[in-house]
């Protein structure tokens, strides 16, 4: 494998690994917001902002964790058949499915960019009493789709390396089971 391809895989996987580990801890932020919401409702002074903040945090948690999940191999697939295949056959199957994934993610990224640009242009706000701006979460969604595309390309490079009989070591040895 060319050195640039190995360097690309290492950098993207290191970035997505760190971001995924950060995103894991966003679950505690969601829990804190929902706990605050429960406390304020019990005290009969409900906060207006808790629902949207919890939703936005959940979206960021879910989407920023997606490239990390793909890197760990924790994504959903038909393991009934896939697990019985040899590493070479898995790589061949992945080569086919990764292009379907890249097409899907490309369409999603295109829509996310368009939606984010529109949101910034008109100052779009949520239709609620709190009325937060929507562009920050839309930027996070756009970033997450871009990172997912980069991770899918890294996965593609790993599959090509497997077919060539080359193993690209993971940046965090022992952390990623493949």
C-alpha cells in the first residue's frame, strides 16, 4: 500500500477514535439535562430549554459516534453470513457495500450542507418557546456526515490492503477489534 494511503487511514481513524470517545461522554450531558428537567418540573418551574438541548445533544452524540462505531466494527450488518466468510471474502463484500454507503452518505452530506447554508442565511430558529438557532446543530450534522465519509474511505483502503495481503495497524492498538 502507498504510504499516503496508510497515513490517511491512521490520521482519519485517530481523529474519529478521539472524537468518538468524546461523544461517548455526551451521554452524561444528556442525563444531566434530563435530570435538571425532571427536577424543575417537580418544583413546578419547568425550564423551556431542556427538551431542545437534550435533543441536540442526542443528535450530536449519535452522529459523531457513527464513524467511531464503524471503526470498531460495531455497525449493524448481516453477521449471519458475513461472520462465516474469510477475511478476503469479507473485504470483497465490503468493497461492494462501501460504495453504496458512500453514495448514501454523499447524498446526506449534500442535503446537510444545503440545510446548514439555508439555516445560516435566514437565521432559522426552532418553532418552540425557547426558539434556539438551528445552525449549530446543523453544522454538527454536516461535520458528522463528512467524518463518516472519511471513515468509509479509510475502511475502503483497509479492504484494498486486505485484498493485497497487507495489514494496516490500528492507531490505538488493542482498542479496536477487527
